[in-house]
DNA sequence: TTGCATACTTACTAATTAGTAAGTATATTT
DNA sequence: AAATATACTTACTAATTAGTAAGTATGCAA
């Protein structure tokens, strides 16, 4: 893989997570990387293509994360903690998450990006649902109601807590994050 | 107040809640209302001004809502339900909320809009905190931990549930909304 | 009836946007 | 050595953006 291509993707993702899809431009990337606009088009013919690539890449990283956790046979609490750590890292870096950034812009996204974002979100919800269900069965989680609804609640909470931290302050993320864990751990 | 001014504000708010701040343009408004671009500039000299006006207007509507509830002496559950009804209505209309739309775009907003959004968010959190605290004291709410943290959690949940409904489907909002209430009502 | 404020339109600008076509340097393969 | 593929740059376009300055129609007040 080309190093330039990777630097473009890395920066584009950062721009999406800090400025949003509709606020970042090819110029933002080219000026920062010291390359020309057309160089980005060489690797990513359209902004739609670049955006979709970033969602796909994010999806891939999630799949890799849960694969590694399966192998090491982490218990449910550890798996949840690993999942939540991704958001803790984002909060530290003043970023929000991909779903929280592209979700509000959903109606303006190219169809391929929309589809990929939906696929990833469903995949995360499915994984979380199973994790919560199993964890409750094993007595490490305690919560009322359907595990699927709880999974939606957990993901929603993490998405919004990063956004709240942006509007208010970092403490907001920590507070929400702690409340979530308090509610869930048996 | 001018009727044109009001129609601009109404449409601009809708555009922010459906397309986002950085994706909507003065053209979107002028073409829809059958007026010229410059007519919008007559009422709102800059996009910064228009954006800030919309946040202020939203803030005002929240203040009016909680004022009306105080007068009628609604109990805490009714007050929470009234508050949540705003989000239920948004979900029906395929909209997200102002904080959920402008929050992710925060870094790209003009300073006046940022300040106003912060003020409004803090005001909502303060109101929710007191409501939850009083409601728990009166035995109608049941939750663990600090009321302020719980207020952050409630607001976060509503913000993100609208976004999740956009990415997934309306059922996602209903599920999250129900989980939230189940958790809170004693 | 003159003057002034309100509510716009006309006509424009400068900047930025994504995107393209054609050229070029370098490395690799044949 | 020649041909080809890779990784770009140069130079451009058409569309869209927020914003402005000057003009105009209408109503109302002095």
C-alpha cells in the first residue's frame, strides 16, 4: 500500500471526526500533506469514494478488534471495556466517532457511504447485543429489558457523550461514561 | 415580525436538522421560498447570524416550555414526558435535534453560535438535573448516582437516539426511548 | 407632495469547491 | 534499450458559495 494513500486516509478520517464530512475539503488534505489536490483524486477519484473508504476502514478495524478479543477469550466485562476504550481514546483526542459524525450528515452522504455506515452500525449493535446477553446470563452484567434495546442504548450513549464533550467539556464524557458502566455492571 | 423572516428561520432550522449546518446554503432557502438570495441577507446579514438566531430561537422555545410547565404545576414524570415529547416529535419528522446537529459541527461554527449552543445545553442540563433530583426525592424516579450525571445521560440518549434512527430506522428511536424510561421510572 | 423607512430585487464579486485532462519524472519489466 | 506502469504535478473548468452595493416598489408620515 502507498504511504501517501495511507496519510490521506488518516488525515481525512481525522478531518471527518473534527470538522465533519461536509466541512472538510481536498484542499485541507493537500495543503497539510504538501501534495496537490489532484494527487488525492489519483487515489480517491471522488469525495464519495474517499468517504466510503474511511467508513469501510473503520468497519474493518472494528472487525479486527472483536476478532482479537475472541481469540484471547476475554470475559464480557473485559470485552466491553475494550470496546469502550475506543471512545475514551477519542474523547482524549477531542474527536467524536464515525457514526456520531456521519450520522447527522446521513442525508447528504453518497449512497455507498450510507450503506456502509448502516452495515457497520448494525454489526456493532449485533456484537453488543450478544455480548450483553451472554454477560447477563453469566451474571457479570445486570440490566432490565431486551439485550438488543440495551445495546442500542449503550452505543447511543457513547456516540452522544463524545458530542456532549465537544459542546461542554471533557468532564461530560467521563460523567456519562461512568454512569453507563455503573448501570451495567452487576 | 416579518412573515418572510419567520419563514426563513423555520426553513433554515429544518435544513439544519435534516442536512446540517455546513450542507445547507442560502440558495436552498431562497429557491424554496421563491425569494432572492439577497433577501435572506437583508434579514440575516451572515450565515453566522442566521445560525445563531436559530439556536437562540430554540433556546427560547425551551425556556417557554419549562415556564409553562412550572405554571401548570405538572409533576416530575409529566414534566419529563413533556420534555421527551419534543424528541418523539422530531423522530416522527425524521429530524434530529439542534444539539445533535450542531454538536458534531461545533468546531466549524461561528463563535456566537458556539456560545449560544453551550448556554442552551447547560440550561437543559441544569433543568433536567433539578427535575431528576426532585423526582427521586419524591419517589417517582429511581436511579443510581449523581443527578447531574444522570441528566447528562438522559440528554445524550435522546440526542443519539434521533441520530441512530436516521442511520438505522425509526424503531431504533422507540427502543432507546423506551429503555431510557424503563430505567428511570420508579 | 415630499421624504423616508421597509422590503425587497438586480447584478455582481471573490473565494472555494470537486473534478478532469494532459503532461512528467521515476522505477520496473520485457 | 524500449516499453510500461506508478505516482504524481500542472493547469484548468464549471458550479456553488457567502456576501455586497446599488437600485426599486410600496406604504406611511410630516
